[in-house]
């Protein structure tokens, strides 16, 4: 009740695969128990091969999205190259830690392929403590359910299509047991030559 | 007890808000216009803490006017919504944040698309086909879910709005009185009687 | 010294009353789950008992054999669970004395419900899952809340890691979000074989152990089935050689046990 981290609801998950990564989120935006919109994508494109997912207070998600856009544009102009996912993870971390004593109420996850096309995933807490996981990361109001699903479904060295199937099952399974997440989902599988984006239908309750 | 609605349809956006001004349990006024016409193709409804609403909506109104004068072009609905959201989000982390909830209804000329944005006092911005603020949301959203179509004609859209208001009349304990309704389309903003 | 100074008229209190409040409940962590098949039921739990961040013991069974066809898993406050199980066992014994047979599963379920509701205003802080075979010999799972609301299901998880295990069971046992294709037909819930269900239960608990601090140490899986000896030739779940998987006869309960009716398989879980 009146906890601003769970006010809007929503969940994100990322899986590492073999030469690919997947990142997925639900589409609900709520105000406590009331669903306001069901088109709220929580995953944002950072570069062609790096994506950022943010859950928590929707207002801060929007604020940080523009903050990151500014910082990324500055990075591109200074460095004249695209940012690496790992570098971006540190950018996210330091941006969040700047507000250590009055934080943004979001928890981000990052998924991408670096310039050598090696998969990379990371997560952080609301003040930017990074977690470089080698299997999967989860965030949002269904995070405990996502942990249970992912721990059971994830396996190493999955190809793009298998990775899509297992991350989708993990997300949909968790969404059905979380009242604050759901109303559809979007899954993105990042491979060296393309990003496969699919919208999933899910229960509307 | 304040309540506002927004509905998009084929080539238009309808914006409606109740016209009560209340202090505690007392109705002070029944013909209050809780909307601001921000530009030729953009209207905003506002509700929330009474001092904040007027202060904030006038601040928004004058700044968007200033932008129009300086640049000889009005902000498009999406851009205006983003800027307004940023103003609320910035104020949120100050000592006295603006407690205002907004609906922004517009018509984007370059794409010929209607636009509707739901904004709350936290700075949450949602792009939606239909929206409601206040207790009205609990009564009307299910009706809107059931009957709304993106290709509705204006008359169908107004009928849907009537259904929502009728729901409040029958089931909501407070009498919200008459609603102020404005329509935004290619021709601009105009007030309509229900 | 009574706090009175010579020449002073003010009374300085030297002691204040100390209030003590009795806390009748604790939460002892751990998790339980049950899954039923056509002719069997698996009731499982981890064996860790904890309070806060302290582990009280690494082996405290939470699943109790009631008779040849019923096994009860308990989770929540261990002391309440223990008291409740002995009350249930006593009632089952009385039933046998007056009726000359074991109480059937559906009756046990209703009895547990009334026992729990009987303490509606000072509840047993226990989540229960009752698993076994119904009167037709089909696998059955009944799940309860602490005040006796209950339901028959195909599978159920409860306890500290309910939120981790239940969605996994929804997916793997109820086949939620899985759809049949021309090449692959998705089976109906409750039709999986005993060895397959055992694997899923073990995976559920290893996963929960990995991500939940209150779950771990050991795993006990009780298997309830029509005993192999009762059939001419062993078919279905009865034909599975549980002894080869390390299964042993489960003890406890008020009846004379039939060999192989209720067996328990124990596995180690991570202890960190």
C-alpha cells in the first residue's frame, strides 16, 4: 500500500544465450489496482545491440529514459563510436548513484551483445549496485515469480529460437501469478545480425 | 470527487470534465471550466489540489503560448505532453510539488492522428485511446474497454461519453452536474453541448 | 535510597514498569508442494527449519504420513503444525475404532477444514497441503489456508518459496501457456508419469533452494500409490521401482501399513 516502487506495477527479465541475449517485459501500466494502460513497453533501445529495461515508478522510468538519451548522445559525440553494453551498465550505475540519498525508484536490467558479439546481461538496484549475472536477471513486481521460473527453465547455450521460447514461458508463467503485471508482453532476442521482436498475447486479468 | 474523461476516435479527440468547484462538502460553483485550450489543436483538463491546478495550468498555458510566439509554430501534442510531464516530474522532487492530474487531448496535423495523454501528479505519462481521472475512472473504464473502437465517428464517440457520464449519474453517490465537453479535430478546438 | 533527597519534596521515580507481551506465533520458513497423477500423488517438502536468519535445524520433517492413502504437508509455524497433526491423527484413530476402516481422503480434507475453522479466532498458523489417493484410487491434492478454506487441485505449492514454485508448476504440471502443435500434443494436467513428476518436483526445490534463503538442506518426497502387492501385476505408478531411486517405507500413521503404499525418497539440497 502506497509503496511507490510497486504503484505502477510491471516486470522485466533478461536471459543470456549462445551468441545471443533476450530481454522481455510486460505491458501493463497501473495505478495500484487500477489498470490505466496496456501498451507500456518497459524496454528501450540503447544501441543496435544493447537494450535497457526499467521497472518501478513509471514517472522515473520516463525521466531516466531521457537522462540516458542525453548521456548517450554526449558519449557518441565525444567518442565517435557506439557504447559497449558493459560501459553502458556502468553509466546506468553512476547515474543512479548520483541520487544516492534521494533515489529514482526504478530497477534496471541491461541486455546486449558487445562489439565482439559476446552476450552481456546485468541488473542493478535503485541506487546502482550492479549485478553481472552469467545466466539471467529479473526485476519488477513479479521478480520472485520470475526467479522461480527462470531458475527452472534457463539452461546454458540456448540458440535464439530456444532462448525466445524459454524466456517467453518464464515471463508468461510469472505474469499469471502477479496481479500488478501482465496485459501482454514484448520479447526481444538480440543476435549478431538482427533483433527479433515479438509481441505476446497473455491473459487480460 | 473531480472527474474527467478523454476519448479518441476517427480524426478527433473528445475531452470532458465536470464543472463543480467544491470546498470540503460545499459546492461553491457549478459552472467552473476546468480545461485550458493550450493551442489550436491541444486542450488540457486539470484536476487536483485547488491552488496548484490553476497555478500550474496557467504556467503551462503561458509557456506554450510563449513557445508559439517565439517559434511561429505550436508544439505538437506529443512534444507538449513530454514537456508538461517533465514540469510535473521536476516539481515532484521539490518541497511543494504540484498536485495536478491532467488529460491532454489533441490532434496532430502532420500525421492527421488524434492524440490523448494521461498524466498524473507523479509525472506518469501514458499514451492511451481513452482515459479517465478521478473516481470516474473506476466507473467508466470498463464501459470504455467494452465499447471503444479507434474508428468511431464523432457521434459514436459522444454517445460513448454519454454512456460513461450516465453510469456516474446512476451509480456514483455524488452528483457531478453537467460536463464541459470540447472536441479537437483538424478544424481545431470547439466546445460541444452533450 | 527511595529517590527522596533530604530537604526535597519531589519524588524521583527509580524504576518504571516493564511490559512484556507474549508473541504466540513464529514463522519457521521452508516450503512444501504436492502434485498428483492418475494413480499416485507426490507430497514434498524441504527439511530446513528456521526463524529469521537463524537455522534451528537442518532436518525437521514437515510432511506426515496419515495412513496408506493420505499424507499431509504442513508449513508456517512448526509448533502449531505439530499440535495440529497430533489432533488430526487422534481423530483418525477414533474414526478407525468406530468405523473399522481408515478415513477416506475427501473426509480427511473436510475434517481438517473444520478443525482449522474451529480455531478461526486463534488460528493454527499453518498452510496445509493434503495429498493421497481418493476413493477411486485416483491421485488427489487438497490445499488449505490457515482458517480452513480448501480446494481440490492437481498441484499446489505453499510456504516461503510458494511464489517461486507455483508458477513453475503452473507451467510444467498444468501446461499453462503451452499449446499443442501438429508435431507435439500437450498432455492434459494430471496425466504425467510418476518418474516425470518426481523430476519436476526435484527441479522445483533445487530452484527454490538456489534463490530462497529459507529453503534448503534436504528434500523429502512422499509417494502415495496403490501398493504393488495389491495388484496382480504391477501397472502404472505401482510398477515404478522406487527402491531403486532410494525410496524407503514411510513410517507413522494410525493404520497397519501395506508395503509400498507410502514411500519416501530423500535427497540432499544445498545447505548455504
